């Protein structure tokens, strides 16, 4: 009985994950507990929950594994400051304050915060953690592994071969040459928050044409060997604490978009920004495909695993499957830094301890769950009128509500691992209704109107609505692939079909999410289309809800029509509250 | 007695000076937005943690009020900021409540005893109500802002009333001394935290100066020596280090 706690922290999206004899038994981002979006602090709350979930005390843990090597990262930072002298003084001041007070003392801080001896703390390597998160959670015995993100210690990209012998590192690309950082430069240029607004760039790209691809290729250049480099004379992320691009970049692309500026596709200036978004998206796809092809050439393997923040780019993932030369693709559901927690723990189990191969990850619900008893007590204490519905009655009623055009909050089981809502903490609606996306944006999500909503489809029915390439069956359950919509899908699912005729497909199987699959099945029986519009159960700028109380608070703040909290149906919230001061 | 609103002249003067600084009202609204968001999180945690069923609904309503205030302040900050992108960035900065020490990982309800918790709510809501009255007066030409302050003021009366009622119950139950001590401690901690925040800013300034000296004095010579030879690696780099599993205990 070996318990290993994996930790990723101190950059963005910190997380903890518990692995028991090679099986991931609990995992959560810290933001779900702290309620601070992208919380980067040591994931003390998530770690404590993981430990308690397994019925353990901290001293029962065999190892705690941190997802990277802090001293190696510090070395890269110092080397970079030496190279950028003297223009990096502000960046040096800012980074040293954090490093000297916090990041250099990870071992002691973790030991103190979790109550474990420092001798039990191990350190993986950033891209190795990503690679392990992808390979050891995949069903493949042997696979090529590609990791692409902003930056780890030195590496920004890693090529690996995964086999029974473990993960063999074939090659790396080092900072400052980074696809992830270049994508973030454009995210900032287009008026979005870095490490948060990258999805918005992807959404905006669909409204544009890649007219500026040649200009982007001046900055991010694909080399003949399949690798890439960055012309750093256009960017500032390697020396500036404030800016990620410089005046030369602005001369090339024009004035940056003002944060929060409205986006009207009919406005030529807005279209120009969409063209820039489309261009960086196209070059990113080419770069990742080029890396995949090189990896295929080097390994000769048929299957590919991916992780790292860039692997959350579902449009690029589609291109990798179509053009990368691999037969199947698996992407870790929490492909960003949070996933490093799972990867670090699995790496230690397999490669430090020599443990048996982990089972493939199937269910997304690795987070905390609440019993109906707990929820019922809460609803009673809050004087909220609610209707208990058992089993199929609850499913039938929810399917009816959605078919009636209601927007429902859906809270079932443990919350999802990763940034996507996969039918455990979701807002659901009828994808067949014209204007439903606009209604959700206006009444519930309050987010940018150019961002599309995803369709959840019952496993087995996907080919009717979406043109999925072969090998997509392992990626779509995690909503990490954007694929073209078929003519039928275009007709039947207007609320989830993006402006360019694509959709971020979520295939739901009975094994992965039984309750949600039953709802899709029931809705399909009633309507003929086992598909629902699925978006995360949160408000703009907030983490996805974790607890019933979070769900109730979000329900109150929005115009959601109905909330399904476990087996309880709550309607028309405001009129049913009866609180006396 | 409950709504004892007598803002001091000093507070009025300071607020007047602050609001005269261009762009400051918008930044202040952004700060309030985060403070209210932090309070909302604390009240949600209190709702979850309290063992008293009768308090849960009140804490929950309080949390929802604070959520609403956070949203109102954020919207107003953005509306008042005009072209100042820094205010929007401040509003959208999800780490603000941690980096500015507005909220720690341990919920307030866990840190404080029951009497301290209600004393905290009562004192802070009372001070908040006074502050907002002053700001409302200072912004009397801005109808939207004054209406917002009025709405927030209404909610705060509920928060002040229920926390005061709890404290009164404790006094009636023979805990008057404990209540007085908790109110004193809350006020003391408020002053202490203000001093600590000031000290932290001073410390940051000093460390900034020392780090600048270190940058030019220590890093500079190394930079000049290495400049001729160092280059960033381009393209694929073949990994030559030892397998990570062999030095799993090492941080480097």
C-alpha cells in the first residue's frame, strides 16, 4: 500500500493529487477550495482534502512529490538575467522577491504546511511531470509523448518515448523559444489576461482569416528539423516584468486591442484583431503538427500522448490528429500546470519505485463529492424549498426542463479534474434552440459573446453530428478536441456550432459519467438528439463551483432557471428563500 | 446606538484628499470590490462551518450581499476608469485578495472564536458603513455611485443588526466582558494590520533598493564576462542530464 501525493504550485493553477498503488484516487486544483481563480499558492487545502479523502493522516503518506526542480528553474532565471543585463532590472527585482522568500524553500514550506518530514519530499522535472501525466493516464503500453507549454525549468517543449521501461527523453527545446509564451504574448496583445484568456484568442480566431500568418512566422519560426525558434527581438517576456511584447511587435501588428473592448465582427477593426488571432492560431497549429511529425519520425510509434498548456488548444489537437501522422491521441484532462501534480506522483510510482502500470484514466470526477444527506441538511438550514427526486424521476424531470428551454445547473458526484466542466458541475441547456447561446451569455455567464459553448453528446451518436478524425475517441471525453460539425449537426445544434462550423466536442460514456450519460440518453429519447449544450458551472472570473453552497451562491447570482443538486430540484430561487434577520 | 455613524473629521479630510487624486476613486472602487469579494468568501466559509442551523441562512444572505457589492464596485470601477487599463487589470486580478492580504487560506470563522467573529463583523460593517457614507457624500454629483452606496448601505444595516443582536445575546448571557474584549481586539487588530501593511510596503521598497544594488553590483560583472560566450540554445537540445529518477531527492 503506497500513497504518493503529487503537488504542482507557485506558478499558476496549483493542484494536489493522490496516487494509491499507481491509481489516481483524488485530485483537485487549489482554486476549487480557495475559490481564487488560478490560485498559484501551495495547494494546502487541496492536499488536505486528498489526504482526508483516502482516510489518511499526513504521516501515512509514503512520498510527496513536487512537480519540478526549483533550483534548476532558479538557475535558468539567473542565467537569463545575466543575458538580459541591464534591461531586466525590474523583472529581476520582482522575481527575486518571490524566489528568495518563497520558491527557494519549497521543501521546507511543503513539509511545514502538510506536516510531513522533509525527507519524504521528492522532486520531479516540469516536462517529465507533464509527460508522465499524459502517458501513465493513457491506455497505451507504448507511445510517443509530446509536452508543450510556456516554460518549465529550461525546457518549453519535450519529446519523449513512453514504454514499459519508462519515459525516455529524446529532445527538448529551451527558453526563450516557447510556443506557449508566444501564444500568451498575443493573448495580452488582444486585450486578454495571460494564463486565462488563451481560450478567448482561440474563440476569436474563428471570426478571422490568417492574413498575418507570414508576420507571425517572422516571430515563431519552424525549422527544417521540425523544431522551432522565436525571434526575441519582437517580444519582451524574457526581460520585462510588465510587458510581453515590445515596440517592434506593435510596429508589425498595429496598436494592441484595449482590454474589455466590445467585439463586433462587423467592425473592420475587430475583424483585424480576429485575423491576428487566426494567424497566431494557424502558426501554433503548424508548429505543434511539425513537432508531432518529428516525434513520429523519431519513434515510429502509432500513438501519441500530449500534455502542457498548449495541449489544451483543441483546434491544434484536431490538426495533430489529422496531420501529425499518429493513429490515436490522448491528452491529459488537466494538461496545464495543474496536471503536473498527477504526473509527478505517477512518475514517482513508476520510475522511482518501479511500480506496476497504472490503469487508464476514465472518469473525470476525481474531486470532492457530497451526499444527498449533507445537501438536504444544507437546503433545510437555508430554508430553501426543494423537491427530492429519486433516480430516473430526477433524470426525467431534468430532461423535461431542458426540452422546455430551461437553463439548468447540474451538480452531480465528485467535481471534475481539469479546467473543463464534464457533466459533474455544468450548466446545461438545449443545444437545438436558436439563440440559446446568446441567452446563456446574457443571463447566466456574462462572458464575451464570441466564445462558443460546447456540445455534450452521448457516446455512439457523435458521428451523426461531428466529423471526427480517426483516433479522436480518447480526446473527446475530455473536451479537448475541436472538430467540424456535420450538415446534420449544423442543422440540429445551432447553439453549439461556432461561427466557423466547428464545435468543441464532449463525448459522454456511461463508464465515465453514468448520471450525465443517463440524462443525455433520456433527452435523446425524448427529442431525437442525445446532445446538450454544456458550459462550466461558474461565473466569469470565478472558479467552477465545488460545493453545494458554491452552487447555490452561483444559482442566486444568475438567472438559471433550475438547479439539480444531487437528487434535489430547486427552482425559482429568489421566491423560495425565506430568511428573517 | 447600533448605527452609530459619526465619521471623524480626520477620516473625512483624508477621504476628501484621496478622492481628489485623479483616477483614485476608480482604483478605490476596484479595491473595495476585492475586499467585498474576500468577505463573501469568508461568509460562505462561515455558512459551511457553523454548527448553528439558525445562523446558516443569515451567513448565506450576508455572503450573497457581499458578492453583490463586489460586482457593483467592480462595475463602477470600470465605468469610472475611462481609458485607464490598470483599473480593469486590478479588477480582473484574481490574486489581488491574496497578494494584498485581504484573505488568508484559513477562513475567518476558523481563526476566531464565536464572540470574536461577531465582533469582527459588527466593527468592520460599522466602519464600512461610515466610510461609504463619506464616499457617497464626496461623489454626490455622481448619481449612479450614490445610488450604489445607498443600496450597499441598506444591506449593511442588516449585517450590523444581526451581528449586534448576536453580541447582545452574548452580553445578556453573562459574556459582557468577553464581548468588550473581542470588540477591543478587533479594533486593535485593525490598527495593527494597517501598521503591518505600511511596514510591508516599506520593506518592499527597501528590498527593491537592495535588489537593484545587487543587480548592478553583483550580476553586472558576470553579465559582462559571460556576454561574449553565452547564447541561447536554438532548436532541439538533446537531453544529457542523468535520468531524473536517480536524483529524485534533489531540487536541482
